[in-house]
C-alpha cells in the first residue's frame, strides 16, 4: 500500500465499480500512466477487481474486492482525521511555502 495514490484510488472505488475515465476524474492530479500502474499493482495484490465486458466499444470496470473493502474499513479513521484537520494542515502548508 505504498505511495500516495493507492489510498485515494481505493477511497474513490468505495462507492462502487468505476470505469477508467471516471476513476481518473475522481482523483485529481493523478496521471493516466500512474493510475494504470497503481491499478495493476492493486489487482495483483487482490485489492481491486478488473472486469472486462466484451462489447463494442470495449468496457472495463474496476471495483474493490472483499480484501479491498476490508482495507477501506481500516482507512476510515485516517480519512476522518484528515477531514477534521484539513484546514489546519492546509494552513501549515501555506506558511511553509516560500514567498516570491
């Protein structure tokens, strides 16, 4: 679960299955290349399920596995902490930025 993107991707998927484009829009700042790599790693780890629908045009959806849902349960307190302290964290980050 290393890196900053995996938790955000899992968080986005907690609402249900998403197509690649939807997922990319749900995580601002995440490049397509990184999203592809992260999804492959999480699929290999058993956290994310990739379902291919054989139709024209091709359709692929990503969803959480049972293991992925259990990880979301573990991440909930961290997400709540982040929401509760977001203003404070942003204020500290603004003060730390160099002034031009």
